């Protein structure tokens, strides 16, 4: 039986440039070719200096809503600032979907795929998980992301690390 799908899209900022637009267009293409029931857009207020009243999820919704079919439900998480929070908050937003009937496809930047896969398998144990990627990273980001992956995966076992990571992201959001 072909399972219907829930698509989770991780946000990467509050300003849509050409690379971000191509990433979101990949989401649109996927949705048009697959039996998607619900799209969950994840990303909080990560750029308080340059986009003080706009979340990453709102940014993506503004781009996607006019394009994707009306029959597909859109849910939004405006609070998350870390990858862990994106996936954990999305799990709350899809709690009414049965993992035996639905699979989860998560869109993320290619450099974050390992972290997303590890976190998703832990947070969504009842769902078949698929990761779809797009290269949206900049040069020199690989080393930072390796550290972030270690920190967020360790946070599954040591929750205070998740708290510390969130605090760091809140400080960063005020600067950008």
C-alpha cells in the first residue's frame, strides 16, 4: 500500500533569495508528484534584526501557499530555532496522523541531512522517514555543522545541551 505523505520543510532564514527559492521550488515539485496530505513548515523568528516580525515558517508559507494545491493542509511551527526543535515541534503538529498510514518526508539543506535523519528516526519512531535535500549551504559551514550535529544529537540524551543550543540561537537571532 502506498502511504500518503506528510512533508516537513525546515526553514533557512526569513529572506527568500535565489537559492532559497530553488529549495522551496523543489518542495513544490515533490508535492505535485506525490500523495501529500499535509505540509508542516518549521522555523521561528531567527532574524530579529532584519525581519523582526517574520518567522521562517511564515516566509516559506508566503512563497508556497499560492503554489501548492488547496487540498493540501499547511501547518506551521513559528517557534523553533534549532533542527531538534524543528523536528520535535513538527511531531506535535502531526500527532493526529497515524504512522501506519502516513510516511514523513523531510526537506532540509544537504549539509544537515545526517543530523535530520538521526533526530527524525528518534522523534518519529512510528513513521517511515525519507530525507530530501538541497544544497543551500555556504563555504566553510561544514565544520560548524559537524559540531552542531554532535551537540543536537547529544541533546537527545542530555537535554540541557538542547537548552544551551536554543539560548545560543536566540542570541544569534538578535544579531541577524
